[in-house]
C-alpha cells in the first residue's frame, strides 16, 4: 500500500495516511479480518473485494453485510446480492428516493410516524431515551427493487438541529467579519463581494437558510481640480463612491421546512419484510457503529504511540500487529460481558 496525502476526517491535508479496513462479527464485535489499502483509496471501492474475502473466511454466502452509506452504490449492492448475500446500509442523500421524501417534508407534507423502538441512553442515564419511529409514506423501494425502511430518531433530531444552528452561527460570524472588510482591497466591487459570500455559504451548507443582500450608499466627496491651496470659487468636482454593506437574515420558512427532516434517514436492505420486520432491520444496523469503537482502540486502550518508520511496509506491519491486539482485546471484552450477563451483573466498579 502507498502512504499518500489525501482529504481525511481530521481535516489535516498536511498528513499522509493509510486506509485500514476492518470486519467485526455481530457476536461481541470481534474483529475477524482486516485489510490495509493505499491512503487515496475511496471507501466505496473496497466493499466488493471485502465481501469476497468474507465468503472465503466464513465458507458461506448468506451472511448479512452491514456498512455505512459508502456501500450503497448500485454496483456494490448488486454484487452483494448476486451471490445470495444480504445487506443493510444507509441510502445516501444523493439518491432520488431520499430526496423525494425530504422535499415533500420540507413542503409541509404530512407523514405518519409510528414508534418502532425505544433505547435508553447508556451514557447518561438521566437523559431521555432515544426513540425511533418509522413511516410508510416515503418510497418503499429503490430503482433496483431493494427495500427501503424509513427511520426517524429523536436523538438524531437533536443532533441535526444543533449541527444546523452551529453552522448558521459560524456563517453569520464570517459574514459579520466580511462586512467589516468591505470597501477595501479586492472587496470594492459587487461581483467580488458576491463571490466571497457564496464561498462562505457553501462552506457550511447554509445557502438555503441565510439570505444575504448587498446594500450600498453613495458617499459624496468634493475634489478640487487645481493643485495647491483651495481658493474661493476654485473649480471643484463631486465624486460619488458606492460604499457597500451586508444585510443578513435567516430564512425562517426554509428553516422550519428543514426542521421537518431532522432525524430522518432511510435504510436500504434486501432482507424480506416477512422474515425481517422493520424493528429487526434497525437493530441490525444499530450494531454497525461498533466497528468505529474498534477503530477507537488505536487511541484508547491500545494507546498506539507515534513511531518513526521509514517504509510503508513497516507501517503496514505495525497495523497488522495492532489488529492482533485489537482482536485479543475484543475477545477478552466478549468473555467478560458474557460472564456479566450470566451472573446478572449490570456494571463493574472500575
């Protein structure tokens, strides 16, 4: 694998990276296989080879493959289903079926959400539980014929609303700063100002929520046409200059419409409705974040320290060693949790 510069989740373009692929089981999130890819390998291109590897390891093809929205390309889903495999994933927002329901909700369409599941908040016991709802008012199948399960999460509703408010405040602060810099340097002309406004609004995806008007006033200055000390009745000329300013306001109607889509996400699967009801599909997908918890072991329990390595193959070797430690950690945790469940112990004093 090649260690390369690439856009990463830490927003550190100055750092090079490798891509670490990991598969875990539904029984205790125990790692069963891994792969190391070049740093510029996109996530949506690794799934087909990954599925082939899992078929060889498990010796079967009917397992349920759970992954994030990067799995939900037409080629990936067709490849998993072609050999009798099952999958559960999130439909990306770029897909037309997702956009159709969101557009209807923004326009005020009524959707009947029925409670599907309630999960207590394990981190903060005093906080309200996460309640999941489902509806049949959205598209029920993708264009390829795969089943869509529409979900709405009360916890995700709060997260979406908070993220939007944070983005709005950041954009408003940047626009306030831009307003203070107008009429100087490159920001003397309307096209340059409009370009800078567009850049700010696109950065935090607030184009639909903030309305920005470029206003101006005429500043009139008197200019003497002759050099030297001004005299009485000396010829003068009035120079009119535009002084720009910004008027920023929130589009309340657009914000109310967007709030109706908070917490909504579509799951896509080829599991049959009779054998696997909506609640079970949701529970299967809810286990997917445990993969991220295993990735987190790099910085938590395993405490992988920075090491100077000259060659990419040595970096890959270190990752292989960490995978073994990660698997051992997961097996110990699984054994411990099974013992706690057997002895009816809710928590251990640590």
